[in-house]
C-alpha cells in the first residue's frame, strides 16, 4: 500500500534533551560523570555509560556480560532521581527509528525506536495531521519510557494509542512483543515498572487520520485548554491548535529542564477512600476530584469507593508552591514540581521531598507516593 506519510528521515535535533550532542560510545572509565544525563542536574557518577543505538548492539552487550553487573536503564533522565552515585553500568537507550508499520483509511500504525525523543514524535505526528498524541506535547522523555510510566496529560492517555512494543528479555536473551493486554497499564504504572529485566527497543502506536480532539480535561476549571485555544484560534479547532495550546500552557506552568533542574511532577496523585476525600474537601472547599482510573475530573457524588486527589493542590494549600530551602525548591507556578539550583545534592533533594510528604501526611492523613524513579 502506498503511504501518504513522508519517508522516514533522520530525527530532528533533540531540542528537549539535556544531552542532545552526547557522543554514543562505550566509556571505559573508572568513574563517569552523569550529571548531564539527569534533568535534576544532580552531581552523580557511575562506573560506565554504555550508549545503545541498535538491537544488535544490545544483544552483544548481553553476551559480553554487561548485565551481569549492576545496571540502570536510562532514557533522557527526565523522571529519575539519583540520590547518590551509581556503582554500575548506566545503559543509555538511544535506539533511533520511525516507520509506518501499516495503515488503512482510518488509522496509521507507527513504530518508533525507543531512543526517539517523545516531544519530537508528537510534533511529527501533528505535522502529518495524525491525531492521538497532540495533548501529550512538550513532555521531556523518550519513546521507550512513555509506556513504562504510562504517560497522560490534558485528558489524553498514552495507553489509548498504544499498540505494542518490542523488548529484549535479559534473562532468556530473546526479543519479545508485548501487546496492550500484556501491559497491565494503570495510573503511572505498567508491567515494566515491576519487571526490570526487560529493555524496550521500539514502541508502536496507532494514530487516527481523522481528527479526534479531547478538550474535556478541566473543562470547568482553571487548567482547561479552552481559554488558551479560544485566545489563539477559532472553531473548529485543529490538531495543530491543540498542540500549540498545550505547549504554551506547559511553558507557562512548568520549568524547562535545559535551564533549571527538574524531574517534573515528583509525586503521584494519591488514591484515597471517598470518606477521606470528603474530609479533605472540608479543608479545601475547591478541591478537585478525579475518578480512580483516569485523570478526568468528577464529583464525589458520582464516585464509589476510591478517588484521586491532586497532590499539587494539597501541597499548594500548605504553602509549598514557590518554597525554597537551600539549593532546592518548588517551581513558583507548580507545587508538585521540585526544582534544583546550583549546588544541590541528591540527599538535599530527598530531605526536601520528605518534608513535603510529612506535611501532607500530618495535615491530610495522606501518604504521597513518589512518581519519580528513585535510584
């Protein structure tokens, strides 16, 4: 079948990556600085950095015993919190690639290399008028990391377009295909969060040729996409309009990891019993409520059992937005986002984050869970 999509070309410069010009080779140094490979900009070292650019190279590293030593899989370092030096191999996944697997009149199945930049993949889809990723624009990270943490933003969910992925099973040495039914997707969760003996090499997404915009997220609240859309375009809105609105909102509310140390949202939105949510709502009258499964606002009267509460709103209520202690603080527009300043260390960030958790526990009886991966 003749594809309407342009031919695959080399990826564009990685504008959201902290290591855009990183040279891919194996470093045989006793100590390797990885401070530029984590977006918190923390001074961290490891024994080796091994850049992986192909499946063949990955198999070779497995055969050579690379994974017999302690190792950590790293994409862009955007959701990782290194509390200390890592005594082992950092496996840096930079496998490129972007190709059309198949298409019909309604949809296109696109396979991306795990090392492809997520935002650039979203941008490419939007430029080709393919719907399904536009609300997920401007999220730092790689394609391979997206299904692991099950990205979601502005009402759109990675799992809704996910088709399959290819991974190397480090125990068997065989490549395996995981389909949607195998992924055990949950809120910021997947099979791979609990099973680290796999390395993702590519991910396939199913995108729509027809525009299906999701503008329902925060439809009646301050974080809605609608005011921004209405200020910059007229209905009917396009995929490009939504993409532009999301990029603008994220630039306004979240720090740029190129300029300031950040790992994005540090904690998950807590899942709590409905009666506890009702109690918290007496303390925060305008508290926003999520159903337990996906991030779309609801009312307590429409839910049963458990609901999610916005961690950022809890922290904001306690005065954590824009707070700074030493070399660590929270972003002035987002209490859930911890940022670092020159001189910050892993232990200092951890102490700061634990103070935040203790404050929420003492005031709301809620135990915040970390969203970042702590190493």
